[in-house]
């Protein structure tokens, strides 16, 4: 058995409730030995305590972060709704040298993300992070694009903004030169420019639900607007398990850093001002 441990602020959140099922659905295609065996949560949630999660999901509750890191082979740091807490937690976990997946949003700023990647390098700890939307079939099937449109919901902007940003860096790569945040009524737009006239536009649309992501590009779909409806969470889980086995991410950490840099720009709320990426840090 290959033991995976979940680390979370509280365990009653969508990712911790669904990841065991996603793992069960895909593990035989990658490696049937993987199991989510243990978890550690900082606090109890009033609607589902850690003890209740342990009983319902058959996952052992660890009494401390140290206990979990010592007994597990692989780690998944969740905190999907609390990126502000991840920096200190991941810093504590990295020295254990266990292959680690850090859920969205990776960190709360570009500076934190840069420091964590450097610390992981120093300890030779395999680490990667991603948004699940990177793994949507609709995104992959766009192929190479010079122009990209992503429409995303406004739900929990500081948490969900990483999703359209990951789509952008996965298709456009690194090397954005400047970005501008603008507003039209209740909708926000982030315009990202690249060399050779390439560009990406993210529209944060008011309303909708957490699954309403749409993409369009000048690739296979020829500018058609397509909803991301494929099983992207299970696609992501496959890549996580592959990473645990091979200890190598499927894309460069530089894409993560670019997404975090763009997130910082968007959350500054500096409207209608072009900001050069190479001058903000």
C-alpha cells in the first residue's frame, strides 16, 4: 500500500469530501496501491467534525501534523478556501521530503510561492501544485493558441481566480509582458499581453456557479465558446498519482509562478492601468 495523507484546515470541505472517490475511480489506471489512509485537520468544522469524517470515510485521523508526515508516503495539502494558511504549513512539511501536491490556491502571493519552491529545492522535496481546470479536456483540445478567452465565475474571487489563470498559463506558457485589470458594470476583465501579438483575456462574470468555466481560442474549436464539462478533477487525480510515482511534475513550476504573479496584479484592483510583469517585484 502507498499511503496518502491529507492535510487541511478543516476536513469538511468539497475537496476532502470528494478526493477519496476520485482516487478510487482512477487509481487502477495508474497504480492500484494508492490509498488515502490518513488526514490531519487544524480545527473541527461544526457540520462535520474530524472524528465524524474518520468514521464516515474510513480515513485515520492523526493527532498532529508530525504524526501524519511520519507515517504517510505522499502528502496532499488542501486548504482550498484558506490559502493564507498554507505558507506556514507547507514550510513545516517540506523537510520531511515526502512527494507533495499542494491544492489550489498554491500560496497567497507570488513572494510566498517563490519562497516555497526555493525551500523545496533546498530540501530536494518533490512538489507541485495545480488547478483542476488545467486538466479539462476542453482546454487541452484547444491545441496551440495565439488568442485565448476564459470566462470564469465570480464565486470567491481570491480562491477561484487561480482557475482561469492556470488555464491561461497552460495554453499560453510563460512570458506575459503586461496585464491590465478593467471593469464593466459588475464584471471584471484581466487582459494579458505576450510578445508577437499573442493575448489572453479573462472575464470574471458576475453570477453563475463554481463550475461555470468557458474557453475559446484559435485552435481546434475555432473561437467557439465551450463549457468545461469533462471530468477534470479525475484527470487531475491521475496526474497527481503519476507525480507521486515519478516525482516529477508534468509542467514547469515557472507556470505556477506566472499564474501567481498575475493573481497578485488582479487582486490589487488597479483598474485600467497596464502593469509590466517584470517591474512589479
